[in-house]
C-alpha cells in the first residue's frame, strides 16, 4: 500500500509540475536548431526570442542579435554560429527597429559584419542613438533588396506599416521559408508592444504576405507549444484575432466606452485559451480603443 501511495504521489507531483510549467523551464536558455528540410538555415533562440541565420560557403547571413538586457547575448549568438561554421559573418539584418530584437550586435560588428535594415529603422535608430544597438550600414527602401551569397538567395521584402513601420520579411524562395518578427506569430496571442502598430494596415499586410510562396515561417518568438516554426494557418488565425478585436472594440468605442471600461473589460473569448491571452488582451483592446475611440 505504501508503495502504491508513493507512486500515486509521484504521479500527482509530476502532473502538477507539468501544469505549472516547471518542466518547460528545463529548456536551455540558449538553443540552436537546424530547420528541418533545409541545408543551411538555423534558428537561434535566446530565452523567448528567436533569430535566423544562414550558413553558406561564402559567409554567414545573420539576423536580429536579440540581446536586449542580455550583455553577453550577442557574443553567445556568435559563439553558436561558430560551432557550425568558421565562415565570416557577412551580414546582420534587422527585422525591424524594436530593441528587444536588435540590441546587442557589437560582437558581430567587431568581426566585420555589414548591418542592414529598412530605412525607417535606420532613421529611428539614428535619432535615438541607443549605445547598445549598432547602427545600420545599409538601408533598404520600400521596394526591398535581394542578397545573393554562396548559392543562397535571400529576399528582403517590405509590406508597409504593421506592427512597426520598419518590418522586413526575409524570404528564402528555394526553401519556401520566411522569417518575420512580431507582426506574424505562430499561435500566440498578440498585444504587448503594440504601441506604434497600425492594426488595420497590419491586417492588410498579413493578407498580402499570404500570397508569398512559402510553407513555413520562423517567428520572432517561439509559437504555441514552443514551436520553432509556423505556417499559413497561423496567419489566418492572426487575421481573425485582429479583425475580431477591431470589430468588437469599434462597437464599444462608438458606444463611448473607450478608453474605459473597454480597455479593461473587453474579452475576445474565442481566443481565451491561446498562450499570451491574459497578458495581451488589455493591450490589444487599448490599441483598438486608440484607433476607434481616438482616431490614432
């Protein structure tokens, strides 16, 4: 009986740990994984942020240093690349101008990497002069840019204002793979960090990026269930979330409920079980209150 009780207790303890996420916390802080089905594309994860890098015979193309608040993060990213390739780092490409993704690139600059960003990101970064964020060496216009290196073609595409006004989609046509940060997510609820978004243009941009010939994308944060990758079904879901939030808050705003009580009380119950819902819901409601209640 004692043994049975002990086994039952262990089982309950394990279930409790899984329910509270304690097992999930055993994931390493830093992790590098090769994208299945590709020859040379990798995902680097530092805590809850992800970046993509591509190894070619002529050099490495890296993206977002993701070292905001992590003083050694950029060097750790470079060290991870060095475990795979000794080729020179040719490029570091910024997904957009938000520091949580692009701060910490000094280690890459020190080894001669060329930093690339959309021109709106360059303008903002020059004005703010953050000491932890390397200024771009090259700015990309609205028509985008194609980088060819060591047999790899990487297209930098701009879809206008969405989560920010400087977001680039990095597209690998051969691999039918894209890298897009914050404005395309993989089964997680948006909301935090929407202060400079334009949500109606965001919806329009999502519909446009759906037309691009890719089957999978790398998001800037792990997806639902710690997924490294997402697919177009996630984009359909995100459009639904944003459109539902827009329609719901529009009605409340026109009834005079914005900012309060709408930004505190509005629920989007269809999505209540999604990761990030409780934290993101008030931010999403507030942003749409800004749009429909204040015209901003």
